[in-house]
């Protein structure tokens, strides 16, 4: 399968982290989503029913970011991937990258991120 839907930079404020200040004060997270699926039917029909509604995917991601706090962004990414696969039957592979630009590390970084890949 060579088709994909990509959504980059879905923003949400969450309380994920190992340290007390992260779970107390929270921070912004960004999520990139790439969904691998067959878009041939949708490209011919021009019908939303033949593809994945990316608005629904964005809502799902924001709900995950702002919902249950996790210690690790690896967990958050895995939850998002699993929820997308459960909600969107056309998706064969979900690639989820969670960015934590304000990660509490001593090094100067512009971003720390984790990617998970889940396959149906």
C-alpha cells in the first residue's frame, strides 16, 4: 500500500511526564499522524465514507493528549495508535509521533519526540 494521510502538529495541553512539575503544571504536546491505507476507492468516488475523516482523527488525538496523564510519551503514542486502529477500520498502519518540546532535560533541544508504528 502506497497511500497515506498525514496530519502534522496536532496541539494539545497535557500533564504527561515522570516529574512532579510536569504532572502539576502540564505542557504543550504536538502529535504527527501518518495513516497508511488504500485511498484508491476514495480517489475515484470523492466520498468521505471511502476514506478516513481527519477531523475525527484530530479530535481523537486531542482527547488523548488532554485526557489521562501518562508518565511516558511512548505510552501516549501507543494509546493514540491503538485508538486510531480501533476507530478507523480502513487504516492498515498508524505511525504516531509525539513531540515534547518542553521536555525537562539539561541539554538545549528544540524537540524530543517518540514514534510508534502499529499495524493491523
